């Protein structure tokens, strides 16, 4: 898609956006699993090094897209913009705050060699057909490596983002509680309807 756009001769102005990992209200399956693992005390830190990621809170991402759609500045046209929050998230602190929110202790830290061994076992289990094993080599390598992007380019257009990390985390966790309750009510209502049809 990007190659087609870059090689085209369209007359209007355009830019390409590349969202990083976007988290927050809305609960993608990826983050549902993340929360479930924390709640069940199955989420672990790997080694003592802190890992930082340039992630984006979903409401800030919507704000950035909106600002890009309105801008007429020269450096907008034919440019590529990564979308993320300017301050990288420390995964260690992020997951510990969630653990504390659920009235649990901070997450346990595993030595790297043990985490690596578990991830290799996960690869074998996935190969054997257990596709939902939470830790595999690809995920281990991703979680054990920082990923930070410079924010100068997107910051020129969007300037200050409307939602800080504290608000984002609180809103994210509250939305999970709300969605969980909605799901329970939905299942309950459908069971009532089924019973009515069968009676």
C-alpha cells in the first residue's frame, strides 16, 4: 500500500501513518490476555533490566490522526508519521501498577535463563498444537527488548497530547471492568431468552 501511494501521481496532499502498539479503552484481545495473566499471577518480569516501549494510548492516537487530517503545513505532505505517546512506557512499572490496582503484590521477576527456557518450551507446545501458551520465543524477545521512537516529527504537528499516562491507565482498567460487566449481563440475558424459548 505504501509503495503504491509513494509511486502515485495523485494531486491531493497525503501522509502515511504507522501506529505503534496502541492500548487502552476498547480491549483488544492482546491486552485482555495481558490483564488476565496479571490477575492470575501468571505475568512475570524477565531479568532486572527495565524495558521501555513507545506505545500509544488509543485516545491520544485518535487525537493525533485528527490533528494530521487538519494540518496544512508543508512538512505534512508525502511524509510518514509514527503514532505513539511521546513518553515511552516502562513495561515493568506499567504491569506493576496494574497488579497493584487488582490489590495484588508487584509481579515476580524471573531470571532471564528461566524465562528463556520457558519460552522454548512454549515453542514446542505451540508446535504440538497448544496455540494459546502465553510465552513463546517471539514474545519473549519482544518483551525483553526496548523500542523507543523519537517524537520530534509528530510533536511538531500535534504538540501536547490531551491524556497523560495516569488518566490513560485508570480509564483503561475501568473500561475493562465495565466491559466485563456488560459481557456478563449479555450472557445472562441470552440464557433467559433461551430458557423462555424452551419452556
